C-alpha cells in the first residue's frame, strides 16, 4: 500500500462508510460497484444499480458530516452512459443514451455531483473496456484466443472504447491531483471496431481468430447483458487530453504488446 493511502471497506448500498474511513482524507476515489458482467435478472440489475447509485449517495452523505472534507471526490462511471450510438463520435459533452446502463450511469454521476455544494471538487471517469490480463474483459477472452478459437463478436463492426490498465490508473490519479471536474472519458484516443480488436489480439498472441461468435449464443448465455457486448461506442477522451493528460498507450497494438509479451 503506498504511503498516505487508506482503503475503507463498507457495504455501499446499505449504509454510509464509517467516519474513520474518511477522516482527514485529501481525496476520495470511489470504485465500488456490483460486477456488470453477469447474467442480468431483476435481482442482479437491482444490485448493479443500488451498489452504484445508493452507494454513492451514502458516501456523499458521510462526506457531508465531516468537519474537514476531502478536496476531491473521483467517482468511477462508465461509457455505458452513452448507450449504443453506432459510428457517432462520443465526447464528454455528448448526451446520455438510453437503456439500463445509461440510466444507471446518469444517476450514478448525479449522486456524485451532490458533493459539489459541499465544497468538494467532483470528477467522474467514464471507463471503457479495461485491458488487463489479470482480470476483467481481457482475462475472460484470452483463453479461447490462446487456443486459436477466438473471433469477432457478431458483425465485428461495433466500436470498442478500450484503455490500458496503467493509463486508467494514471487517469484516476490525474483527476485527483489536477483541477479538473465533471466527466472524463476513460478510453484511449484511438477506439477500434471489434473486428480490428480481434485481429490485433490474435496477432499479439500469434494465433488465428477465425471463429466469430453469433449474437444468439451470447444472448443465450448472458440474456439482456449481451447487448452490452454488441453496443457500439466510439468514445474519445477529449476533455482528458485538453486538460493535459497524456496516454502511455494510445494505440491498441502497443498496449496489447505491453500486456501480453
């Protein structure tokens, strides 16, 4: 654990965090949320929503009670805010989309913004697909690709907003330390369509990728959640770059090479 960093654990949807977890904090980074990558039922959707929306509400309520409040709250959000938008270029000023995740992200960010009247600067990182072989989406798809059984999802024409894990960590730190506020797109400046992502991953692993995955297969496995896998989001980090953030891995090929070799 780095010096000066403290991690607080609590049940975000049910209660406020203990005051001791926030006492004398200069910055709070809020990442709590039920995993989205699971089969959606009414119960799991409720957990996804409440862990983010009610969880953030509870966190801000606890901050409001502090004698000395943090200077900044950096709250996770997601590119799900935009919904599926085809080839439209999406910046931080783009309107929210429609659908379950878009509604969750909009309300999530709204709860975080309630800290601003308390004198707390608020930034929300709308995170894309995080590339990290130790977990998340990349870890899930690596096994079939390593065995030469990977392939594009459906038509492969949907845009994928991706980001190297190191750049995402840097962006959260940047948001905590620099005078930025509001949404920042946590996605590399060069999004790719799924077919190009598939080719790049196969090339990095020196494996073929000739087995496309039909939409009906993933819908059979994940139900409504499969719509997320086929959503098209051409997200670019305009505000982050305008504020001076520089990506270590702006190109997908270099990012995959760093992570997989």
